C-alpha cells in the first residue's frame, strides 16, 4: 500500500479532504499538537482537545504548533460543550480562539451545541457533533451540524446513560441520519471500518486504538498495560451521576465503584476521585492503578507501541483485505428473468 493510495472515498473523506474515512476524536490530556499533527500527516483528521489547555491563549499556541507540524494537512479542535458550576462561559473563548486562528474543523461533544452553532457556522467552520444515541444525532442534524458521530457502548469515555452497542447504534443511526455519519465505539481495525461502511456509515471515529501510538506523550508503563489488556479489561462507572464512563479496570476505579454502591447519589464523595488532574498525573507517572482513565473495549486491538503511521498502515491493510474477502464471497444475484429461464 503506498502512502498516498486512497482506497476509500466517502462523504467523510470528501468533507475533510483526507485519505481514509477515519477521525481521531478528542482525547483529554492526550490529543495534543504533536499527536494531532501526526494524525494529519498519516492522512486522517484528528481533533486537539481544547479542554486540555490551561487557558484559551495556550490553546492558541497549541493550534499554531499543530499547524507547523501538520504539513498543510487538515486538523481540528475538540470543544467540550459544558456549563461550569459557577456559570462562567468557558466555551465561547475557546471558539473565539479557534476562529481567530483560522481553524476549519471543530468536533463538539458533551452537550447540545445549539448556543454556539451560529458563531461556528458564520465563521465557515465545519462542525462534527458527537453523541451517544440516535435521538441526539437527529437533534444535532436538525440544528444544522455538518456531520455527526454516534458512539456505542464499547467506547472509551462517555457511551451515554443508556449505552447501546455499536452494531445496533450504527444501523439505527444510518437509517435515520441524512448528513455524513461516523460510528465509534470499540473500533480499532480495518475490518471494523469496512463493517461500519457496510452498515451505512461514512466513516469511523477512533480513540482507544491510538492510545498506544508513540506520539501519545503518556508514560510507557501505561501504554504497556494497554498492550497487555484484553476486551474485558474495561468497565463502566459513574452511572449514579448519570455520567457513565468506560475506563480501564484499576484499583482506583474499583474504589469509586464501591463508593457508588455504598453511597449512591453522593456526588460530593465522588468528586475528589474523578478530577481530571488525577488522570493527568497517572499519564505522567505511569501509575495507572491510581486513576480513572477512559478506555474502550477496543483496547484489545492496541497490541503494540508503534508510530501512529504504522497503526494507520495496518488498519488500511486490514480494510483492503476485508474488502477483497467480501468481494470474493459475493455473487451478484442473477436477474429474475435469467433465474426463471
Ligand atoms: C483516554 C480518552 C480520553 C477521551 N477524552 C475525550 C475528550 O476529552 N473529549 C471527547 O469528546 N471525547 C473524549 N474521549 C472519547 C473519544 O473521543 C472517542 O469518542 C472514543 O474514544 C471512541 O471510542 P473508542 O475508544 O472505542 O475508539 C476520550 C476517550 C479516551 C479513550
């Protein structure tokens, strides 16, 4: 497979001008300029997580760094739509910086993007909104986003309060949604990319599969744990907060699950243990047992620490092999008249 081959052309490859219909979604603390630029150079589009930067000016510097390293290839910014506890609008300043810096692609997630959509669209930004359910996808489509990602139960991060498996979610969404559609949740191989296209999606989004890329800055010990992990090494938690999360099974996660069991609804007891800074520290030190780290069931496919481009090459080769296999299995039905004769 040559680096420049374009075996797939879908509405997603057209929308972003990318080589493969794969999006590398936002990853808190980890989707930084170096990683997102590596994704761009590999012919996909990645979204730099705005919430990982301490303030909007740091995001501005991050966008500039990413642009310097991405060889003119497209990249985007992931913006979490949320209301802060003190009522401060932390979203608009991030959008302002993205617009000022000429960012063309934004991935929104977390909540309804309606309040920010006009500003983004007026600036000519292509908005991809990510949701954990078909009804939210329909809502986003009606609001006027350009594309939508539906996330199934297998996903790392937030699979929704009523998680639905990716296999069901994909087809249910494809039968309902008219705008370009991405499917995510447990997807880490080219075979699955082909399956998603067969189910009616225009592409896939991946998070967990890329966590073992060399360009992810986290400690090697954490990546080695991911390489060793199988499909049963993640678990759901925080259901009692209606903020369900899929994370790597660790001692810290087991402790939180016990708290949820013993003190259901006691958010105050949970808060100190689920602070993002705990996760950031674990990525730094490699002491993953002491943190709640988002991770999807597709971790089973993260089998080697290697450059991101090598992961993408393997996914591409798998997708091409899956297409060839399907083609070999398929015999077009003869025309009805021919059969009758
Ligand atoms: C470590 C990690 C951090 C994540 N952080 C974010 C985030 O900050 N914002 C976001 O929109 N999604 C976040 N997600 C979700 C991913 O963007 C993506 O939807 C998910 O990983 C797809 O499922 P997969 O993990 O099975 O590939 C995170 C996922 C992981 C694994």
